[in-house]
C-alpha cells in the first residue's frame, strides 16, 4: 500500500510503499522526547518530493542514525540508517502519515534506553 506523509507545514513530503506492520515505540533518550511511532521501510520503497535543503539532520552517540526534521516547523518526519545486513533503511514517524490513525495500530515497545 502507498502511504503519503509530511511535516506540519508541508515543506517535507514523502511517499512510502509497504505494509504498515511492525510499528514500534522506543524509549531511548531521543525517541522518548520526540514521541514518534516508528515504521522501518527499505530506502528503495520511499520517495521524497522535498529538496534536501528543507531538512535538518541531527546525530548523536555513534552517529549511525541520521534523524531528519523540517527546518521550518521542526517536525521529525523520519530517520535514515543502514541495517546490519547493509540495506539502507528509512525509519518513518507514523504520526506524520496521512489518513493513518496510530491509535488503532498494534505497537511493539522497544527498550532502547537499556541498549
């Protein structure tokens, strides 16, 4: 299924193709603060219609995950990383998807704080 997503102001827009399964809530220091629900999708299944100039990037700790957010409204829309198997992945904030009610999705809780 095709899902469309964006930040609050619309400067960051994307389409993601896949089954909306495996949604995760993480309690690590950054995920807890931004309140995102995470959906991992191979980078090849995501299309961005946003100039890279509209995005800011934040990294911390080992700098392996690039947390991306809108420069204008500050909404965290996704993150980018490489899976240990070498696949480029996009971690989409489900709360930024159009016509998706995150309250009805099964959510797995991940203990990122203890990692």
